């Protein structure tokens, strides 16, 4: 029986797309860039010392940046 492993961590190329979308969210409050894996909308969330850009399907792909 084969087991499928879902990779949430982005590849280098996907990371560039997520960082570009993150920049657009910060500048404009919205982005037209779609998820590089499934084509759904990307979501940007932030807190006191973290930022997260992810697919609207949270199990698809995400990029989290944390600071001190």
C-alpha cells in the first residue's frame, strides 16, 4: 500500500511566488497571485512577530516568517 505525503513546505520557486504575493499584500492589501500548486487564492496573515502567507486550502502550501 502506497502512502502519499503532502508537502506543505514550499520549494525554492514556490517560495519566490509566496514572497512576491506577501509583498503585494503589504503594499496593496490584496494580491492577484494564485497558489502555484492548486490555483486557489493566497491568504496573508500577520501577528506581533510573525507573518504567514498560505493557500486558502491551508494543507496545500504555506510560508511562515518569524522574528524575535
